[in-house]
C-alpha cells in the first residue's frame, strides 16, 4: 500500500493541472511511496489523453466523475479510491514547492493523528497591488494564534491527514457555491479530536488571478456558503454573520461607491467585499 495519496480535483484546467503534476515529479520526497489521484469533475473535454502523456515517478491515476457535482464530491470519490495511509489535498492550480511532500510527511512521522496545514502564496508572476491585498483575505494565516493547534483553518488546497479520519466523515453535499465546504468538514473533524498543525514551510503557489469584479463575485458566493455553514453549526453564527448585518451592509454600501476609490483604494476594495459578502448572506437566507 502507498504511504501517501495526493488528491487533486480538477475542472477545465488541463494546462495548469499538467504543471502541478510535473512539479510533483520534482519532489525531494521518495515518490515510490506516492500515488496521485486526479478527479476530473466532468470537464468539457476529456483530460485523460493529455494526462496519460506525462512520464511520472509516482503512480498517477485518473478518474472522471459521471456528472459535474463540485469539488467536494470529487474529493469524496478520491478519498474512497485512495490507497495511501495519508491523504494530501491540493488544488489543480497549486504548484508545489519541491519540499512540499517532505515537509508534510516529516511532521506526520513525529506526530500521529494530526493534520498538517501548509502555506499558500500567490504565484509571483500574478502579483500586483490588488492581488497582494487580497492574499490575506483569501487565506487567513495571520489569524493563526497557535500553530500547533489551529482552529477553523482546514484549507484543502494544501492539507494532509490520515485516511482513517474519513471513516465516518466526508464533504457535505449541501454546498453548491464556493467556500466553507472544507472548513465545515474540518470543524467536524476537530470536534472528533483532530489537531491541525501549521507548517509554513510546506509551500504551494496559487496560480489563480482575480480581477476586482471576480473577487467581489467570489465574496458573494462565500456569503451564501456562510449561511449554509452556520445552519449546520449555529454555535458559529456570530463568528461569520454579523449581529447587526444591516448596519454593516449600509456602511459598506456607502464606502463602496466609486468616488471612494480615489480617496482610499483599499477602503473601497474592502467595502465592496463586505457588501457582496452580506448580499450573498441575504440571498441565501431568502432562499434565492
């Protein structure tokens, strides 16, 4: 049996996916112990012929979903197919540093029963003022108080844990939009005793650029998912949905007006993100 299974859900991003698979071929870790499962979430084109051309030092396996069901369902399939004792989840747009696998597995060798959370940076070629600003919004590493016991940071773009944790748990099918499906799973696992350890040396580079408009739309979808999350776990409602959201929405609406862009660009960006998040909250709450 393989020691480590890497699970990569993918959808319509074959060129980026191939870069991820090539980078995994250059890992400093012993790749004889590794299998990689690519779970195609029913892309518009058949990715298998392109993937099959790659020469890999690890065992590469490909599975195509019968219908487009979202990355959570693709990951669930990957968990069932995985032969490794440990599972590492990364995205099809996450280019791993050469020591990524080594940094994950060294911590597992020293500590049984943990999850290892790696660090994600934007790819250097994507960086600009806007991308640098949203980096801390996309992933909240600065909010980690105790790197040896991290709460509510279960990011399945770069995280590993033993397969045994999924004996009775899987990704929920309730999330149809972006956001919170990984945090929701992680929260359930934390309540069962999983301890998440943060290793900032386990690095992957995120090759996903956003325009201002795209990130606003992302925040609206995150707001919708936040409502689903807090319905499942009402004890966390005040953490993710403001008590006086109407006041927050009004304030962010005022600051989101275009003339504020010329006064303070970052305030303008942030206000738009908050406004769109709360719009998503309201839409999902109304059942839209």
